[in-house]
């Protein structure tokens, strides 16, 4: 149980998919202020579902059929086919959130596919896969919230002309990544 909790925390803070590995950067830069929590909930849910189903398909379908090299061709359609039903369910559960326009952001999120591939690469069990998927989603949501706050602060301040827009966003993402380096001593392995 302790290992699962350590995996959850370390995936969210130490080995963040957006900051440590540049997975999921496109939705981070393309999201709007009003959709931060909707995108965070949808991405976390999608990462958890695809991570668990991908782990199950890999171990119960691809390994017995000796087709493990086709895992990418199974995980990619799985993640694409789950987006629409997931958004439908989330729009019913969270009726106050605006989930419109999230389909392309979820489709372009390489972190969802990356989580599924990391789960089968590590192969430490189903609970570890669940913790890794949930931690990756929560870490993405945390970085998304921090990045949107930083983006709002740069809009309110006087930024030199050459740095406006994408350059200041990338500088801000780099500063957030440096701030997350402070968590590196949190868990000793």
C-alpha cells in the first residue's frame, strides 16, 4: 500500500508528465481560462481509464496471443474511442462545467498514451498502474492550474513586446519546472 501511495505522489509531483517528460504540453498551451478544471477532470479520468484498460488488454489479450509489439496499435484506438463517451458521462455528472471543445485537447494529449505505455513498461501490478495513471492525471491538473494562474499574471502585467504570447508562456513553464525540482528530495528511493 505504501508503494502505491509513493507512486501516486511521485508521479504527480516528482515525475510529472508535463514537466519531467514533455507529454501533454499541447493541451497545456492551448487551454482557455474557463476550461482549466473541466480539462483537468477530463484528462485525469481519461488517463485513469486508459491506463487501467490498457494494462488489462496488454496482460489479458496481447501477452497470451504473443502480440506485445502491437501495444501501441491497441492503446491509441482505445484512448481515441473513449474520449466521446467519457465527455458525455462527465457532462452529466458535472453539469456546471463547460466540456465543449475539449475533444481536440484530449485527442492531442500525448500524456494519455504515455501513461498506458509506462504502465506496461513498469509492470508492477494493477494497483501500481492505477496509482501511476491517477497521479499523472492529478499532476497534469496541478500544472494546468498553476500555468493558467501564471498566464493570468503575465496578462495583467507589462511584459516587453518580444516576450508576449508564447515566449513568456514557455519561460513560465520552464520556471514551473524548476520550482517542481524542489520536490526531488521529497521521496528517497
